[in-house]
C-alpha cells in the first residue's frame, strides 16, 4: 500500500519531469538578488512569475507588499476544517554572485553538467521551493485535490535578513494560521542518508567601521605617525577569539543552554575530518578546540568576519594609509542567546578596544534570528521521517544545522504552529559561493518526500 | 645683484604665466596611472606629449623604452665641458584615483578653487615636474641659453616601483652622467618655510594571501568548523607590531643605523601634535611610542598594511567564509636596512605564524628602494638652499622625508652624481588621495627656485 502510493506519485512526477525542469530553469533565470538594491526589478519580476505559477496550480494567491521585496502567499483550504493545515516556507531570493569569474557557467544561465544543475539559487532556495511546488502538482494530478489544507509562504528577502516578512507577520496571523510549519531550506549530510533538522542556530550581523584621519594619507609621509585604521581593525578583530578558539568577550557564553545527555544522544554527532578536508579543501580547525566540529557548528555559538576591506586592494600597489577600514561580522547563536543582546556585547567589546587615535563604530543590524530547536515527537516529524524513509529506503536521522533562518521563530509564533525544518541540500552544493548546484535526481526525491509527507499527514488526521 | 636676478626671472615667469597654466592643464588631463595596466594607452600619450614639450624648449630628447612605461630623457649640453651638469629627476605617472566618489571635481579635469589646482598629479609629480620645465623656459628666454649643462630624466613608473627605469640604468650611464642629481619629488612642512631634504626612507612591498577552503563557504553551515582565512589574516597581521608600536619581528631592527648627535642636531625635529590633528583629523599615535612622531617617520622603519580584502564587503550582507583573504603590506626602511632582506624577515614571520588549517603565502615584490641620506656640505645643497632663501626670504631648513623614491639610489649610482632631494609639496596636498591639489602660487615659487638654483650653480663653477 505504502509502496503503491509512492510508486503512483513517482509515475506522475516522471511523466511531468521534462516540463518541470523547463519551468525550474525559468525560475532560476530571474536575477533575484535581494541584498543589492540595483536588482529590485529582477526580484519583482521573479515574484510575479512565481505568483502566477502557484495560481495556475489551483492556489488562491496574495502578494504581500513590504518595505523591501514582496511575499508570495498561497492557500488551498478545500480539505475542510477537519483536516490539518500545513504551512510551507521557502524563499525566492538568492545570494549575490561575486566573484563572478569563478563561475564555470553564468550564474543565471542554468546549465546541467553530470546530472547537476548549476545556477545561483539552484539549491538555496529556488531548488527546494520548486520541488515543493512539484509535490503539490503531483497530488493535484493524482486526486484532483490535496489530502490536507496547505499554505505556502515564499518570501523574497531571506538572504537580506527577512525584515519585510517579519514586519508584516503581526497583521497576517489569520492568513498564516496552521497546525504545522515546514521550513524547507535545509540539508542532509550525505546523498543517501535522509535527515530531519531539529534545530538551527540564531544569527545577528553587524558592520564595523574604523576611522583614523579624515582623508587617505600617503604611507611614506605618514607611516610611523598616523595610526593606520587597518592596523586598528586587525587588532580588535583578532581579539574576538582566544588561542583556543573560544570567543574572548566577557559574558558571551553566559546564556548558552547546554543540551541534556538524552537530547545529545538523539543527534548524529559523528564527524569525519578527512572527508571534510577532501570535500572542502580546508581542515576543520575553526572554533573552540575543546569541542568536536559538529558540536562547534550545532551546539556552540560562533563569530565570523564575513567581509573586510580597507585601502587599495586592486591590481598593483598603492602606498596609502586609508582614512577608514571596514568589516562585516556575524554571530551564530544557540539557545538561549538573544541576538541583539549578544551583538551589543560584541559591539561594545570592539568599540572599547579601539586604540588611541582611531574611532571604532559598530552598527548592529536589526532583524536577527533566534535559535530554534524542535521536538522529535510530533505528527509532523513522524510524517516527514516516514516519507524520507520510504523515498530513501533507509531510516531518517535527526540532526541540527549551524546556519540560520532568521524568520523561523517569528513565523512559528505568528502561525501558532509546530515547526519542522528540512531540506535535501548537500554540504558541497556551494550555496552562497560560485558554481552553486543541485541534482536533477534531487528534484525528484524532494517532490516525492513532500508529496508523500502530505499524504501521510492526511492519513494521520 | 641677487635681487635683480630673481626679479628678472620673476618678470619672465609672470609674462608667460597664463600660457604655462594652460600647458599644465594639458599635462594633468592625461590619465597616466602607471599601476593599472588598462591605462597603458593614456600613459603613452602623456609621455609623447611631454617629450614634444621638452624638445620644443630646445632640448635634445630621447624616449627610452622599458618593459613597462617609457622614460623621457632630455639633454642640453651647450654650456660646455667647463660647466657642471645637473641631472633633474621627475615622473609623469600618477596614482590611481579611487575612491572616485570622494573627489569634489573629476581627477583628470583640473579645476582651480581658492588658488589651488585640483587634479590627480597636481602635486605628485606633474606639478613639480612642470615648474622645473618652466624654470628652464625662463632661463632660455632670459639669456637664450642655460648657465650650466642640464639633463632631465622623467620616468613613467614611479608609483609602480620604477622597475623600467631601474632595469635600463646600467645601459644609460653615459647619457645620465652628471655632477649633481636633483630629485624634485618632495615637500616642505609649511608654506612659508623652505627646506631641503637630506634623506628619504627605503621601501619594499609585498602581497599576502591566506587560503582556507578551496571555495567560499556558508558561514552558518561552516562557522565553528572551518578556519576563516580572514580570521587568520587579522591574527597574523596583528602580530606584526607589539603594544608599544614596535615591529615585533625578531631581528627586524638589527641593521638600523642610529644617527650621531651632530647629524640629529642638523635636523628640524620639532612636531606639533595639535596642528597635525587639525590638519589630518587623526592623532599622531601610530608607530613606536618611545620616539617622537618625526623621529618615527624619518629615522625609524615602519610597517603598514596598505590594503586588505576578503569575503563580501559590498552593500548588504553576505554570510560567507571566503576561500581566500588578501593584504598588501609595505615597509619603510632607514639606513642601513636592505629592502629584500627586511621583506624576507616579514614574509617568513607571517608564513610561520599561519594557524593550522590555513596556508599563508607572501609574495615579496622586486624593485624596492634603498634609504638615502645626502651630505649637507656640497655645492648643490648650497645653491638650492640659497635660491630657496632668496625666493622665500627666510633661511632654508634641513629635513628628512618618511616617504620613498625607490629609484633614487640607483639613479645616483648610475649618474655618478651627488644627490639632493627637494620639492615644494605640502603635507596637506592630499597626494595619493582624493582631491589632490597644488597652489598656483607654488608653480611660480618652484619655477623661481629652480631657475635661480641653476644660475647659482653656474656662478659657483
């Protein structure tokens, strides 16, 4: 019976596959980079196309305007009030593409090589959004209806901090109300082993500006006199962590919740440093030396300098002492750390450590995300775990994720739903980097996992 | 008699002033940025114009091709073998112009505001080159000839390290042979107080590359696992200097020659920190705390990070752990430090301090400049000091310069001449920075100092 259900779903998927990939390529071609204001028209065009696509599937659609990019909302409620409602979250915006010259094929011209689709957003998150839509198409084609009520919320600012969606959530509680919330923006650790993600880290970001003189200075005439703001910047940033990799800011770990032994046992914390090095070309030597790499990424907060700039960094050489130097810093947080409180600790530390002769100004960005940990006992976890097991023919493991989806906590609260995080991204998909890719085979697997999960949620009801 | 000579020179200058400024603007409009390969055609066009200008004045000219940009050489030897030969050095190339949006008028459209000419190269070194040429024009107009033999060497790669000129010097010893060499690329400390520069620091530059993983990584999925190369970079750079501002590399000061008390007394080492702060908006807190600011700039070596880059530094935010991070580092050296030896010490120190998990590669650039200190007792020093005194109506002081002209040592050796360094740049001319400028009044003063110095060198012969 189960196998039959899955087989039926697969048959329909394969029948439609060619058209689906064509549609996916259309979706990928939109240059929907949310963090760069100049791409606004392309982001809007992508939102419009997406809304039309969902409407054609049979959903009622709404476009929620925000101060930033619009949110696409879709709703199908004809399963009736006796059936549960599943809210599914995705995003249609993507990361910037630089360094552009490292892409083997242009980031917005999707190209298949060795069964992988290469494009910005191929995985994060257009790929994962698209197999959700295909899953719903399959179910509509199979029965002419869905077994439960389904809502879709697809935002356009995830890569920019989700401020737009966050700001309208209080006014959209009615529309969003659901029993379960599935955040489909995550990954599994190997291609053959399915996993459900029970938690993500929180995030908060900030800009650091160091100012010395009022204009750039000649480094010969002023070297030894002026305090170079690049020197000041490297000095204060190097103080963020001690020699053991621990964050060296007083009080930073005060709110960190330790997991119980039982909770820790539920997780698959095994890690192969050799495999990591082969995959990424770098050793897993970052973070606190006293924890294993997965503990450091899942259960411990981390601080990263995501960008640094100052002076002349182009071809040739410019003997300058710049007036200013800049850095972009992010924190990843674990329960029960508060994003703004943690960021202020870091900002105060950096500002306080400014050497005499330069000023340090840290701007903490609003819209940080709180860490989230889900419970392993709910129906929604069971349904997705069972669907994964059927599709992958092996039991589903429970993992955590070091990355952050800032909007998760807010969305769970606004929709009053139980939250589950999942996805079939892989660690080497190169999301946020040149040559991002997603497997053609995973479009199929994702469509089957989602459609089968929805069937099982209908069965459980 | 002296006053009459100067008056005569001034009368001729003023008669020609309008045309001179027009010619100067033509010179400034050439975008002769030597460090950026894409500007090659503009550099060549500038060289061609300059050569024609000098030829028209009555000089025999040669264009010396190099692997980089050409050197313009001019010679007028009709004063005869009994008269001395003065070789004057300038350069026609300029620094890059970024950040472009901080220029109040475009860098290659010279604009006069409040008696100052704003343009890239207005001072460094087109302005100082141009008043040399005007001085010669005045002398030709006054007597139809020059009182001594004069040679001009004007290169096009000073801002890029002078590799081209350096490489052809061994084959041009005959042409360059002179009694005196005047390097006209320097400055004085206040507008009313003339000065001759008895020494400059040496320089050597290098590129630092830190590599972690083979591609950029997501800072959520890898934060706490991967060693961020930006972290490694700020950590190793922050180790270059200790808390007292001293360079913390073992052996770095071993070769530094201390000045004798007599030599130190000859120099004007007074320094006003308040004035410095008002002028540049930053405190003079860089370098070794145990020396006063001018000692630190003139008599002590310094290390500066001139550029740093890594990750995403544009608008918005990108949560990336980059594969690589870069820095550009320069050293300023004093007698008897050797550029390549000093650079290797720094390079080895940075490479040796690479944290486990990242690799650090330092590329030391060839073509560094050795430090130079001139003697205060030669005829050429006396002639220029006297001319300065006549034009500025106050005695000339002897100073040093923290900046470097890498070619100076090589040129002095090749031409077998006694070297003097001078110029009328001012500390707030914003050379190498946006809004570089040079006073219209200084075009006149410079022309008079140079022409009068040449007359005096003729009188002394």
